[in-house]
């Protein structure tokens, strides 16, 4: 089996409408101090650690001046006039720890050259690594094409909608109905899948060339036929706390998800083996020279097993025989009780019962999957909600400073807190209903606690299902021994009948 390395690849948009800035994003990713000429704000991340490599890649017709990060992104900011303009596309991806730093840089460079620069985009990428086991890259892409002279041109154009007669359609407002036509193809939704797959292909090629057995897979669990709950992306802060032995909510959630996934795998594997065993028995029964009218009675086979075990024990001491007989009786009693409680008397009914157990496990898993997904969402809401409330007084103080120099000094001194507030503000703005004035953190915490209780209850049900499958495995073992013991007798009886016929 090929070892699977970590796959993480996300894509998003740096949008002015969501309070983001291309210059601010570039400053953070590169660990530099850049001033946004569009709004006059300076973003200083020179104290940020973990930036191990930065690089700008340009298509042939781009201005050489764009090799300077400030020039490139200020050109983007100043060209875009709208208050809700989309300024850049951003991708972040995990880098394989199996590759050296030089190989990681070449991987990102070759990927960007093939997928983006060749299409006419300007690329600004940075590699971050704080030695916490989470090296990753940030890739910023321009969204507006350049003409042959290196001047920004239109992303799209409007075209009139036409009716069946080829006439323009007039709206009640008096204007004509139009639609937007993308001129680059860069915004095609299908690109996301292509770029995700390309990242996996490039990474696997580098891993293979490096002699590493690990591979990554861009497909989701469902697409890969893995019926499991995906774990949460931990992030640097949570990883560092876990390494110090400090349990985090994300770490705890991941541990519970992994436990449930192991249990699900075990149950499904055991059910698969039992189904395969029953199918083989049906095949042998159907092809037998003297096929009985119906599949073997399981209670009779269990009694047969008991007599076989008693016969085998005769060569041992009386004391051992008594103890062994008592153990076997307990096993058979539990098996007979299980069969009786579930209305199972033969292989057909056992097969149907297995399908029922499989459906039960699947239903429990689906419930857990829904709960875990909502818990992930609540974790983010609670985290950003707490950061928003904690650092809002600092943001308010920053906004009240009127002198630009004093404001910049304040921002430099409180950069971490302001960054956390800004990230929280953007996330909550994007994920809460418009007009939300009070953050319902207490309600989120209660919902999370309720879901945790539900998940724990579901996990207990899953364990009960595993116990049920284990009981069926014991029945299988007993039936196998009884059937093997029956075979010599059946062969001997057939031989006697054949002799009598002669």
C-alpha cells in the first residue's frame, strides 16, 4: 500500500469588498513593510518569522518593474477603482516534509510556471516554515490580463442578451439585459479542480524523483471511495500547543474523528469478510452433489460444534474438560441467544442480518459526519468571535488616532492584535447574516457541547455495533468447525449409498 502524505490546498480571492488588500496580503506573506498607495495604509510584517523564501514570476510581456513587490501590487490596487474590486487570487498549499528546501522551492516554481505564468498571470509566492512540521506556500496571482505593452486590460466584457428573433431584450427599467463574458478563462470554476490535480501531480513527480514512497491525492474521501469523516486542519498554533502537551479543541476533535474512522473501518472490514464467507457457503451449497432443500440450520450447526469440541477434549484431563465445556457452553449460549433475539435461523437470514448491521453502522456514521462538520464550523465561529471581542478595543483605539505617524507607531506596536481582529472581522463578515450586531458566542458554545454529547453517544452506538459484529464472527468460527466436521460424514454416507446401489 502506498503511504499517503498530507494534502492541503485552498484557493480564495483577495477582495476589497471583504476588507482585504492585495498590498497587505503581499506584505504579510513576504514578511515585508509595504505601503498601499490606494488608501495610504502601511503594513509592516518585518518582524514576522518563518518566511524562508519569496519570489515573483512574470509573463514575458509584464513590465520588469513588477519584479518589485510594492510596484506590482500597488499597480493592481491603483488600477482597480471599485470599492468591491477583486484584487488577487490566492492559493495556500502544504509542502511535503519529505522534500528538501531546494526541492520545495523548485516544486512551487515549476507548478506556478506551468499553471499560471504560462497563461499570462503574474505570480508572487512565499514559503513559510516555522520548524513546526507544517511547511507551506502562499501563492498570489493577478486577476487582470496584460496586453503586449504590459498594460492592464479588461477581465471581462458585457454582451447583450438576445431573444429568439435576435433582438435585444429590454428590461422594465428601460435598460437592455446583458451578461458578462470572461475574457481570460481564469475565473472558470473548473480551473479549481485542474489546479488542485496539477498540484498533486507535480508533488508526486517530485516525491518519486526524490525516491520517497509517499504520494498525495487531491481527491476528497468520497471521490476516493473512502467513507470516512475528514479531520480538521490544525494550523500552526494548535500544532505547537499539542506538541507541548497542551490539548486543544481542534486536537481533541481530530482524535475523536480518527477513533470513529478506525472503528468504522474495522466494522466494515469484518462485515465484508463475513459477507464473503456466506457467499462462499452459498456457492458450495448450490454446487453440492446432494443439495439440501434449504441452507443449513445455524442452531443445529452450533450444537454440532459443541459435540465436536467435546469429542476433541476427551484426550485431556477431567478438570480441563469441565472448564473447557463450561467455556464452550457460554460461547454457544451467547450465540444461540443472539440468533434467537434477531430471528436468525439459517444462512439466508444471517446474510440479511449482516446487511442490517452494515446499514446501521452507515447510518450512525452519517449522523456523526453531520455533527463533526457542524462542530468544525462552530470551532471557527467561536475562535474568530472570541478574537473579535478580545481585540476590538485595540482596533477602536487605532481608528481614533488622527495623526498618521502616531497611528503607524501604534499599528507597529500592536500588529499581532490588529491582524487577529482583522482576520476575525473578515471571517465573521463573510459567514454571518447581514445585520448581525451581537455575536451569539454562548449559543455557539452550547450547540457545540450538545453536538459533542451527541457524537459521544453515536460513538458508543458504533462500539455496540462492533460488539455485534464480533458476536457474528464467533458464530462464523463455530459454524466453520461444524461444517468441516460434517464433510467426512457426508463423504462416508455417499460412499455407502454408492456401494448399496452397486
